[in-house]
């Protein structure tokens, strides 16, 4: 904790920008947030009721009927802006959490694993329900099968304009290139 | 581990007992930036308030970062910050606009990422 505390702080005049990195368990979210973040990635707990709503007062926070989920959190300061990176879980029971995370966010990088394509369906549902712009990045593992882009797009039911990338979540340059592709896509949607 | 897990004590007892002064209208979000108001004396605060003020002595942090460093859930730290902001101990700077960034901000993000 001592080292984390002495890490550089944010300047108040940097514009905050929220970005979400999403995907099923084990797809590489924590890895990618670490690769991009200037601070040691943090974990913050969200408290939900069993029904999936967010707890927003202290009443009942300690009760058995609540459940917690840890969200990865990282930060990347650029000239004039500070990017807040949220690594968010992709199960549909986190719908309400997703709606909150999505508010004011720039966009979502959805990570997919071609060994378990089906696991990404729930995340895509959440992202689309939250009405947030996104790109899909396939995090490549040594034993990942290589499918043609068209087959992947069809399996994931992607809009032809949605970027479909391949990345290595461990590699900061690759992670940054994925973010750039996402932001360029959002810019195109905004200006068109 | 991203899947939900059961835990009995999300909030430590001292915290649950602290009887937070929480304002009616809360404008605190995950990425709200928090910093200490000039000339704040933390002696009169409850323990969680003292921890938070000490954490922020080195400079601003987002609410989410405060929660991670304090080891408390976001929902708790949000209320703590809201109360201390209402009493003038902490100052806050707004999170991103609800409708998301505009083109100008997008360009800043793009040029910043490309220059890395
Ligand atoms: N080979 C390879 N392994 C990776 C890559 N990204 C993540 N991993 C590993 O996959 C495992 C799961 O990654 P993690 O980031 O914890 O997934 P999360 O559950 O989405 O947060 C970890 O052991 C990582 O080291 C990658 O691009 N290539
Ligand atoms: Mg993880």
C-alpha cells in the first residue's frame, strides 16, 4: 500500500474519460488493465443484492443476501485527459452494474476467446442493452483456434462496421492499438 | 476472480457504527475526483473519514481508487465522500458527462494514445 500511495496523483484539470474492458472469466481483462495502467491495478468491490440491484446505502450491506464482485481498475494519464479503465465481468446478472458503468463511458473493448466463443454472448448482450459503443478484440492464446473473420463475425452476430481485432492482452502496445481502434470507430460513428 | 462471492462482513463494524452524515442529493460517482479542502483539520472526523483524508493528503484520487486503497466497497466510500463533501472537508470534481465524451475529448484520447 505504501508504494501505491506514493504513485503520482491526478491533476484536477485533466478531463476524466471512462473506458470499459469486458469479457468472460479468464479472457484477459485483468491482464489488459495491468498492461495499460500507469498505477498498479486496483480492485474495488461492488455490492449487489441477490436480485442483482446495486446496494447504495449502508442498510443491509453486511447481510447474507448481498454478494460482492471485484472490478479491476486502472488509470492512464494522457495530455489533457485521464483514462479510467474498468475491467468488468460479463455475466448477465450484472446488468444493473453495467448500466451504471456505461453511464458517461466512452466505449467498451469486448475481449473474446476463440476457444470459448459462446462465453462472449452474455457480454455482448450486456453491452448492447446498455447502449454503449464497442469493438471486439480476440485475445489470442497459444491453443486458440484461428477462425476466418467472417465466421467470427457471424458467430458473434456483429454489425459489419464493428471492429474485430486480434490482440495480446499482455502486450501494452497491442492493448493500446486495440483502444485506438475502438476510439477511431467511435469517432467515425460520431462524425457520420 | 470476477464472479460474485459471498462474504459476511463487507463493511467493518466501526464503519457501520459511524452513522455517516449522508446528504439527500448525492452527486458522487465512481470517477468523481476527490481532494482535501485547504486547511482541513481531520481531528474531529470519524475513523473512516480520517483514513480517507490521510489518503488524499498527497493529492486527488477518484472515488474508485479511494475505495480500493481503503479496502471498502464503492457503495460505502461513495456515501463517505458525499458526507465529507457536504461538510466542506472534501472537494470534488465531476465525473464524465452522462452523455459521454465529445469529439474534442475523443481527439485528445486518440492523439494521447498514439503518442505513447
Ligand atoms: N498466452 C496468453 N495468455 C494470456 C493472455 N492474456 C491473459 N493471459 C493469461 O490468461 C489468464 C487469465 O487472464 P486474466 O487477465 O486473469 O483474465 P480475467 O479473468 O478476464 O481477468 C492469466 O493466467 C493470464 O496470464 C494472452 O494474450 N496470451
Ligand atoms: Mg480478472
